[in-house]
C-alpha cells in the first residue's frame, strides 16, 4: 500500500541519516584526537593527494587560466596543488575550530573596528569571500561581541546538521540564518533588532547583477548590498589569509559606503561591483587562499577559453 511504502522509505532514509551521523561523529572524534596541527596536516595531505585526480581539477585549472592568463602553466599547476592543500586543511580544521580559537591562532588587524560596531549598537553587513578558513571570520565577529546572524547552508542530513551547529556553538557562533526564504526573513528580523549579518559574496548567483571579476563578467548575489541599503548601513568587508603553523591573519577593512541615488537597482549593482572588486584584490594578494574549486564564471567565459598552452 502507498502509505506503507512511504513509511518504509522514511524509515530507510532515517536509518541512512543516522549511520552517516555516526560516521561523521567518528571522523570529528578522530580529528580531535589528533589535535589542531596534525588534523590540519592530515586534511591537507588527503586533498593534495586526491583532489588533482578528481574532475574538479579541471574547474580549478580553468579558473586559474581565466584569472591569471599570463601565468605559466607549470606555475598554475603548482598553485592548483597548493590550493587543494588549503581546502583540505580548512575542512579538517572544522573539527577543532574551538581549540584553534582558544589557542589564539587568529591574529586580527582592525579589531577596533569590530569593537566600534559592537559599541554602536547599529547593525552592519559583513561581506567577504571563501578564503583560507572562513570559520575564522564567524568566530572573530562573534568573539568580539558583535551580535551577528551567520548565514549557512544546512546539511541535507539533519543529524549531521545538528552536530555542525553544536560544534560551531563551542566557539561562539550561535545565531544562524539558513540560506533560502526562511533565512532571508530571519536576516531581516535580526537587522531590525540591531543584529549584524555576515554573508559570503564570491560565488555564482545567476539571478544577480552582472559585474566584472578579473575583467570577465560574473553574476553575484545582490543580498548584502540590498540589506545595507534597506537598513541605511555599510558593507563591512573582511578577509583572512593562512600563516605558517595553522595560524591566520584576519583583516577588518575600511567599510564600503553605498551610494543612494534614488535608482535602487543601480545602487545595488554598484555595491555588488564594489565587494566583487574587493574580493578580486584579495585573490591577487594571496591566490592560494581562495576557493578555486567553485565554478565562478558563467559558461560563456569558460567556452571562450582556447586550448591550453605550455
């Protein structure tokens, strides 16, 4: 009967989720036994070994060609390998982020800006990109005392998602706004209460305005600029680079004041371009730190790439 079939399907799905959650908890436990430096090194070694053999390697190499067309192929290949190491380290470090934070491994440049935001009682829109270890951004914002809604993409497995939320709470990240309709409403309600929001603004968003990134067109999410304009506040850019010894330097940059000309669409587009330009500048400063595995440009840009030359 249909009802019985649905019940069995739900039971199987729940069983699979629970088994996945047990495996995930085992992975986290193993990484915590290793400690911060060994867990980070293991994650780096795993993706440095596996990553170049996956289909995603082609995306990484094409992205590097678009961003750095004059870079010799051998140099791009070395950079691709190094970014796999970075990505693996960042993934493994999620298991030990609370220890990483408590051990003082995050150096903050411009901490006084965060304190000024905290003391003002007025919200800002934190904006940045996927560099080094993005959890350092959330940990630093909340650790400075700024009440802030952190956007996140919920895991498909609800039991794993609960573990992730509990782990993030250990280093102070407790206000979450899931991506999607409900999350957008939570962001609006939070800002109305005086809570800041933090959003990544460096990934493909097909419905967003077209702006330039490394001289090529991309579509980027208008959400951060739209929120800043709606609440009469600034875009507050932040970024982070990895230092030797599983350490990080996080910088809080000058805020971006958005123009309010009466043409809302144009004002939003200028804001999107401003944060996209900021992200490009950070990528140029430290290419190895960016998340190159994402298919950032539209298909037409990839299609225009000619044959690879040595």
